[in-house]
C-alpha cells in the first residue's frame, strides 16, 4: 500500500483537475450561456469575453461570483448578467447588493438583521439619498472616510455599475427591441430627407422627424449609460474603435444603416426575454460566427480567456497546496518517505497548474508576469514554491515541501482577496507601461520578496518545531539553518539588483535615480536587512536561533514593503492602495513578533531540547545551540 500510495494520490488529484477542463454541458432545449459568455466585448480598455465581465461585475457588486436565491438555488454570474442585459424586471429582483453597516440600514429605516443582501427593487426608493451620501463620501480621501462613508460609497458605486449594465445592450424598459430597431432603421431615409427639406425651407413631415429625434435622444441616453462596448470595428476598416449599442445606433443616422451587431444583440435580447431558448442559441451562434470573421484575434483570445475562467487554475492550485502541506507535515509523524513523496508529487502538479495560470495571464495581457498587486501575489507564491521544491529535492526531509504548500496557499489566498476590486487584467498604470522594466525590475524585486518569505517560513518551522514539539533534531535544525542562510543570500542578490534596476527606471521616467519615495524606502529596507543578517552571521553575533529570529523579522519588513507603503496613500507608487488590508497586515506583523518572542525564550523552555525530567540534553542540541543555562542540570552520556 505504501508503495503505490503516492501514485494513487497523484492520479486522483490529476483526474480532479482534468474534470475542470471538460466543456460545460448544455441541454439542447436550454440557454447556452457558455457560448454567449465567449462573445468578445470591450470593457475598461481591454477586449474580454462576456463571461469575464459577468464574473468581475458580480464580484464588485455582490462580493461573490454566484448569487444565492431565496429558493436555495445558485445563480451563475453569466445567467445574472444575461438577466441584467435583457430582462431588467427579473434582474431587479435578485438580491445582489451587500449592506452590513448599521448606519446605512438606518438611513433607510431598516433594522439590522442576519440578512445582508438586498435587491434593486428594495433600494430603488432610496436612490437619491444613496447618491447624495455617496457623492459626499467620494470627496474625501480614502484614509479620511469612516466605516459608514466607505459602505455608502461602495453601495452607490455598485448601484451605478448595475444601472450601466442594464443599459448596455438595450434600454432597460425595452419590450420588443428588435422591432424598435427595425422601425428606426426604416425611418432613417425619410427622416434624413425631412431634415434636408427643413434646412432648405421646404415642407417636410414633422411627425416622422419628431419620432426619429425622440429615438435619437433615447439611444444617446443609452450610449451615455453603457458600460459594455459591444460593437467592434469591421475587419476591413484600417482603423476603428469599439462602440456601445447606443452609440452605434446614433451613428447609424449618417450611414442610414444599423450595424448588424446591434441588430443581433436586439434579437438575442428579445429571444431571451420571451424564453425562446432555441432562437436565443441560434442568434448567439450567428453573432459568434460574425465576430469570428470580423474580429478573429479577439474571438480567439476571448475563447481562451473563457477556458481560463472555467478551469480556475489558481483555486485548484490552492487546494493542492493545502493537501501537500498536510501530507508534508504528516511525514514528520510517520510514513515519512511515503507521505513526503506524495506531497512532492502534489506540489509538482500544483506548480504546473500555477504556471499555466501565470503564463495564461501573460498571454491574455501581453505583459510580463507582474503588473499589479494581484499578479505580484501570484508570482511571489510561484517563485517561492520553485525554490522550496529545489530545497526539498536537495534535503528530502519534508521541510521544503511544507514551505511550498504553505507559501503557495497563503499567497494565492492573498491574490483571491485582491481580486475583489474587479478585473485583475486591467490596463496598466501609465507609470508601469514599459514591458522591459516590468520584466526586469519588477520581476527581480518580487523574486526577492519570494525568497524573503521563504526564509521566514523556514524560520517559522524551526521555531514551531523547536518550541512546541520534540521533532527538532540536531540534523533537522542544521538543515533548516543552512536552507535559511542560503535563501537569505538569494534574497539579497535579487533585492539589490531589483532596487538598482528600479532606480535606473526612475531616472529614465522621472529624471532622478532616488527620491526617498515610500516604495523605494521599502525596497532598500529589505536589502539592508538582508545585509545585516549576513554580516551578523559572518561576524558570529548570531547563531542558528538568532538567524531564525532575524529571518522572521524579515517577513515583517517584506510585508511592509509589499503592502504597507501602499497603505500610506502617498508617493509615486501609491496606486496600489488597499485600505481593507490594513487589519490583516497588522495581524500578520503581530503574529511574527509573537513568534520572535517565543524564539527568544531560554532553551530550557524549548520542548525539543529537554528530557521528560526537565533536563537539557547537551548531545541532542544543534551545534550552534550547545550551551548550559545556569542552574539547569545537564544530561551526560556514560563513558
């Protein structure tokens, strides 16, 4: 059993991952949301599938990518978006808006209860109040807002986004939009003729001109509200821009012809609202085929992004990292070789999926791996896992596997929470729009982060096993010390090189190499702390325990450089501001300081260095820790 257990674990995990690659099954008489979700649109300056728009929009509004209904059923993001685009009365009933602040509830005269999700219908009587209060809150800086002001501003922004989505494909009050569009198109020649006759002073049909003018005003309002740009330029056009449905209808006046994409969206909407599922699927097929012909690159890229969303590689990697961590820790208790190999195989699979997700993002964004805080978390975890697996391959004691599982999971959890603000593949800040420096400076810096967190994780394992268990044997302690020292050297190199490259980039972009910006200070703090650790070790000022304590404090410095300086809200690098992360950052720092305090306890309090009689064992202490605290009896080995 032990012999085949690692292979069995790997095969089961592989089958579980492979199941996510299977295309979603759609019954012939059901709405094909998958095919509709692959349709390319332009949102936020990037062409993306409707599936991505649905997931990101619902995440911003609702905080999750599914909607729980009163009957216990779950509504997918794509189903919710289709309702929002084409069937506003139904979408208005969905409980998607999050309200947990008691003052916000009090603004509406509601009492606080366990319920936290509300529908647009429930909030519609208070839209003016929400807009006024949100506008006042928006005038304040993020650090100046109270919890109520943040809550009302988030609610207002969610409502604005929802109403823009409702008016992206058709007016929210439309009932038979395809017929309306056809009537508008047929009236265009006569309206144009009437307008010309009016200009020349001749008699004209005022009723037709007024009807057309009313439609134009209606579609102009649709263009002003639209969130999604659904009408692409033709492939034959040398230059062209994407337009919203409303903007395309307004522009059709000059052409006296309506764009076919606008017509197809109208037909899709009418079919969906009438619950004519075969017709809906047929119209979606026609739209997809037209876009594949006129926008082949966009169609291909959005199809891949739809697959990327469906596979959800980082969630799968997260689960595998946790299982690998549990198996690696279990290997210290028994079945050491079997569980250790099982953990290693799982980590290889998790790393492969992690790599697929990282490379996929690079392909979709056409950028190096790190472009924002979200991608930095993905890359830091990826780099730390690779180094940890190398250490595991060298030492084969489960420590590298445990570090890989823990850091991989933690960084992906951080990335998951960073994704709550919307599209993680958004357009770059202007200051970052340089692929060469993103691929050198940013990658080098984040690689240094990876190494520092890995060194800190190794130190945490050393402290926890030494203080709280009897499993820290001399050989294990020596291995941990060598690994930590080597990783700190690695971190020093990449942090220093990355900081210098950042200065060169700053000189090219801003005309100065160094400006004492908070982010620059955070980077140089890591370099200085690494240098202090190495010099203290070389000079004999610290030994194993001191090395571990300083490596744990390296976690504090690195987390401050990564997140803390952004929370200051000042400087040229403040575009990654994350107020919600402040309590988590403080909690992490406190936990690291607590571990340092445990590590500083006298050795007679470390469980790994004591016998059951409370005697410190000289022979079982790691080489660098052999000393006898005053007054403590020492166990000697008989000659």
